C-alpha cells in the first residue's frame, strides 16, 4: 500500500491532511478513548508521526472478496 502521509513529518490535528481521518473533534474523541492512530504529546500539543498514521491506515485495509451478497 502506498503511503499517504510523509513518513518524516509530524502532523498536528489542525493540519488539513488529517481530514482524511476525520475532524479535529473526532481525533480528540479517539485519543480520549485510547483509539485511533498513535500520537505524541509535545507539552500541551498533540502530534501524529507520519509513520504511525500510515501504519494505522494499513491496519484498516480491507480487501474485497468478490463475493456479492
């Protein structure tokens, strides 16, 4: 699977690239519930490393079986 996020970059919740995952509020809910991609805390700020975001998306990849229901 091709990487969507730059591996060597830290993304912050207000970065437009993270809209792929959901809103700023959705990311906050996931952190509160210990769900979603791994994150880092930098003081009071939250950051997401590109490698963690790509890993999170890869884990959720679904391959269609081709069987129609």
